[in-house]
């Protein structure tokens, strides 16, 4: 499991806060027209709060998008933030985030030019922007790495309950002449909530969602998690050393160029707290195997899994040699004897490590 960067924490945090702020903005927008106010908060203050909360939500969404792109762990670019359903990483669920972002931008832009557009046009876009909330909710549950985390489930549940309560209150105080329209809106919200619940229980709430949601094969073998707060920096033992290895194996289908990609991620045991990441691209061979075109190898202690980087120097079936260097140009040679179970997606074996001065043994 690879370590998390500061960008990743910012992406997760700002995404959660943005969802919460969008919920508050939606609740204020639904309740505002019914003259919701108190002695200390008149109607114009509620309207101003609604506007400011929406702007704050957009600010958090912008930070969420920027940190996601800068993180670089997933293949998400600037285009993917604006153009829906074209990303290579979870295209549907990431695309919903782009839709929500575009709707918020449309709301802000039309509000700036409200006097020129006219009230009817602005009002139509304003109501359309309310759709950003359910779309953002689906994006959070479908794309986020915390979809099965209790804190995100609780946040999503609280936000949903708040929206349902606001719509129900709006229906209860609606004028008689418009009651049918309000009841229809309440019914639509109820159906939406039910569909989201059914989808979540059969989708993000189940194991294996990362693969079904469209995560690239090379990332499936390396699921990032937050490092424990009590983690102690580890170091590799002096070379030469050997250690058993256990991990995950993933192989993609043939792409448009006729190439496949193979990803191996594993942890060494037996007193060697190391972490290995291996990616290989090549031409599939008849009868099995791959003619390697390019490769990338990273190895280091679990606290710094990219301490040594390099590539595969030789490949013979499931035995390979990797030539690596660290930032100080110190060399490290890894000899890997791997046992791959493609059906189960697992890999095990032995890692032998030696520096350039260790001889041929």
C-alpha cells in the first residue's frame, strides 16, 4: 500500500467539506422562498447566507479539483475536471463530479450577468444548479477512496436527511394552489434517495467496487491508504539481504497498440519492512508471457517506498533482475523469484538484494 501525500489528504478533506456546504446551500435555497426567518436573521440575511455558502462551496470544490490534479496518483488531468465522462480513472463517477462542477460554475456566471440575462433565464439555471447536490453525492460515493468508511457514510446520511427534511418542510408550508407541484418534488426526492440507497448497497458498499467502477488495472494492485499516525520510519537492512514477498498482481487487456500492462505490488517480510512496486509494459506472446517494451520499479522501506527507483534489467519467465538507484546514486540490484496466481490476483516469492559492491552472490 502506497503512502498518501498532502495533496491526497486535501482532496479528501475539501471534497467532504464541499459536499457539506452544498447541502447547507441547498437547504437554505429550498427553505428561503417560504420566508424562513427569525428575529435575529431576517429574510434578506438568509438569502445572503445562501449566496455566501454557495460561493464557499465552489471555493472548496476548486481546491478539491486542483489538489486532485496535482496529486498525480491517479491519471486525472485538468480536462477531466470540466469535461464529463472522458477520464481513464472511474470515468462515470469522476464525470459526475465534472457535471456538478460545471453546474456550479454556470450558477456563478449567470448570477454575475443576472441583469443582462433576465430573471427567467437566471431562475431556470438557478434551479438546474440544485441538481449539483445529488450529482455531487453520487460522485463522492462512487469515486472517493472512503466510500465504505463509516465517517463518509454518516456524512452522506446526514446530508440526505437534511435535504429530505427541508423539502418536506417546504411542502408542509406551501400555498394550496401550488401544493401538487410541491408534493411532486417531495416524491421525486424520496425516489432519488431510495435509488441512491439501493445503488450504494450493491455498488460502493460492496467489496470489489474499485475494479467495477473503472479503476485502471495498474492502480488496483496498489491501493493507497492513509499511513497510521503512529508509524515509525523504517529502513532497509544492510545488503546483501533476502526476504519473502507477498502482494498483488494485475494484468490489463491488450490496448490499441497491442500492448498489455502488468503491475505487481508487494511487501517484504521476515524482518525486512520493504515495499515493492513494479510496472511492466510489453507485447503478449503466444503460449503465455510478455515481450517487455518498458518497465518501472520502485523499492524501499514502507515509510519511503520510492527510495530506490529504476527498471527491469533482465526478465526470464517469473525471475527478473531490477537495477535501481537512490537519490545519492547508490545502486541496488534486486533479484525477484515470483510465483504469480493470475486467477487470484496474488503474487508471492523471494527478494534478494545486493549493492554494486556485494559481488555476484
